[in-house]
């Protein structure tokens, strides 16, 4: 093998901290195994469903499809208009009614390959337009946030998100980190359903964070991956409305993976909120240059599904009902699991009841997680992040008993 070979003196890269655990679960031959590691919605039987609204949308698309031509670089104009309406819908407003800043031309939206593609594009824009910036991410956060910053070549720093016991938001620590950042830096915030803690600010806390960000000249990037799975499709955008109220620029990375259960279709969007119409148009040109050198054009089918659903009042209503059902199932599992832990004498886990979204941390160390995998075939990721959607009426008492045994 020559020294110029791609594989010369190369060692294997580490496995992804989440997908690696999921792969280990798949390889486990034990029939009683329980997957609480994957970051996907699952029904009672452990299957991630195809929503009925999605099936109907696909039926219509199949019947009416005429071409597989490339989509525009920024996505189909009809889709991005509908995604803008979904992301920026205000309380009490009908679907399609937009805030004043949209009518002023301050918002541009691009279709991306999933929420991950949207975060990547947001970080690319930071690199291009704020080359001296650092990106701050919460500790803990989704492992891909720092990985994306590293891949793009933007320095990143972490800041505390929760109290030491991971039971509540440490607002003072967040505000102190914002004050310590350089004007021009960027912060990635979880717009709703913080992953992995499930700990979200209240509306008042979001306003305090937004005011501090605007005063410091920070660029907020909202990773809005779970819209609808916290308190509701409109309610979960309280974070975004807090930033919009300050007049500051915002980048919003949205995903249709969770709320449409379109994981393998890779549907996402990056919304650019600029200081004025001219700035929005200029930033859009830079975003399109970055896209052309990355994925060039967004994948079509998943976006067509989302557009078909959002454009039809009846189909959109059906989908909204399905999102509500997913949210209520997750919250019901939270309540049942906390009750089961209490009955097993595991201690006070009542803070899990105030969590939002699919995830929370159980505060388990690596040795305890290994015991759960080896002895009980129960799979969780770092610090005991649990996916409540992976639980069921049968699994809840099993997992609660196993966790309680670790803590005795």
C-alpha cells in the first residue's frame, strides 16, 4: 500500500454516541431487549408509524405525479411558504396568517435535508458572515451540535443549561454565559423540548434570555426539531416569539422528522430572520451558495408530502390531531414512569413531570448504563437519556424496577 493511499496509517473513527448504541441494540439477540436510546417516536408496539395523513398525502402524490425534476436550490416556493406559516404561526391566528416581520420581507426560508441540514447551513452562515464568531452550545446538548461546528470549522464553547442535579434550568448561569460571550458570537438554543434534558425555559425565562442576547449582539440559532411535542404546535414557538420581540436577527432550524414522523425523508427548513428586507435577501444568496456546494438541491418527496398536508385544511387538521396524540402519549408515559419509579422506591423523580418532549436524563453513569444493557437488555444513551416514546404499559414497570435496583 503506497503512502498516498486514502487508507494509509488510518484508524477507525469513533462511533456516533447515539447511533452506536442503537446499532448495539439491533445486534442484541435477546428478545426482551428494550430500546430507549433511539431519538424517534414509537407507538406502544415499538414501531415508528407512518401517519395516516402522510399515507393519504402520498396516495395523492402518486396519483398526480408528473416529473422528478430538480427542486430549486432553496426548495419549492409553495413548500417554503407553508413551512414559514407553520414555524411563525402566532397564537389565535389562522394558518397562513403571518407576523408583521414576514410582510416586511424580513423572513426567508429554505428547504434543507432534515433539521440536521438546517443546523449545518446555519453554522455555515456563521462561518461565512461572522468569521470571528464562536458558537456556544448548552451543556448538555445534542452531540451533533459540537460535531457540526467542528466540521464547519467554527470554534465552539459550552455553557451550563441546568442546575448541577439536572432537575431545573439554571437561568442565572445561562445569562452569565451570554454576558461572557463576544458581541457577534452565536448561541444554539433548543427551541422546545431540550435534547437531552427535556428542561425548557418558561415564556418569561425565554424573554429574559432573548433580551440578554439582543443586548449583547448575539446571534441566536434555534434548533426547532420537536415543534408540537412539548405543549403544542403554536405554544412551542414561545422561544421564537421572544427573540422576534427584540427585533434581533434569528436563524431557525426546523425539522419535520418528529412531528410528521418523516425520519427517512429528510425534511427540514432554515428560516432566516434578518434586520430588514435587503439583509434577508443578501443572506439568502450566501445560503444558496453554501447549499450549491453541499447538497445542491433538496430532496423532493418528503417536502411534497409536507406541502400536500399543510396546503389542505382537512389533511392539516388530521395531522394536527396526530401530533396531539403523539404528545399526549409521551406525556402519559412520563407520568406512568414517575409513578412506577416511586412505587419501586427509586426516590423523587417528580421533576420529570415538568419535562417537555421525548427526553429527560435519569442521571445514570456509564457503569450503570452498562449494567442495564448487560443484565437487563435495556438501552439508554449517555447520562441515562430516556426516550419516553420508547416505553409502553408493559415496559414501564420493567424499566422502573431495573433503574430502582441500580440506585439501591
